[in-house]
C-alpha cells in the first residue's frame, strides 16, 4: 500500500506540474489573442494606409487582406485557448480524483493503525 500511495503522490505532482505548464501556455495564448484583437481593431478603424513590418522595414499592405489574416490569427488563438482550457479542466479533474483517493487511503491507514493498536489491549 505504501508504494501505491507514493505512486499516487508522484502522479499528483506530475499533474500539478502539467497544470502549471498549461497555465503558462494559456497566459501566452491570451496575450497573443489580446494583441491580435487590438491590431484588428486598429486596422478596421483606420482609413489610412496600413503598414506591416517585414524584417526591419515597413511596407504598405492591403487593408482587406490584413483584416483577413488577423481574423484567421484570432480564430487560431481562440481554438488554442479552448483546447488549453479543456486540457486544464481534464487535469484538474484527474488531480482532484487523485487527491480524494490519497485522502481516503490516508484515512484507511489511520483507521487500520488504530485498530491494530487497540487489538492487543483488548486481547488481554
């Protein structure tokens, strides 16, 4: 039982580490999405020419094509975010289940220890 408990704790630690990694990914995706939304808003709002950085120079680009590209980036960022949220929920559920199992195992160990301690004194 001891080895099994250690394995469950190790599994829980791995899940928590995976969750931390997902949270970092989620933050990066949300920052990218925010940047795309701001750029999209600016491009839609402007009536002037639209410029884009290509290497170290700025070039004039087609506004409509730029909006299409930004919309596509927005969709991809939203899909990535939804995927990370789904993975996050799955890991949180697994971690919660492991915590419940660990708590129950600990309670059973304590109960068994108490029964074993009582057993010799009741035999006398």
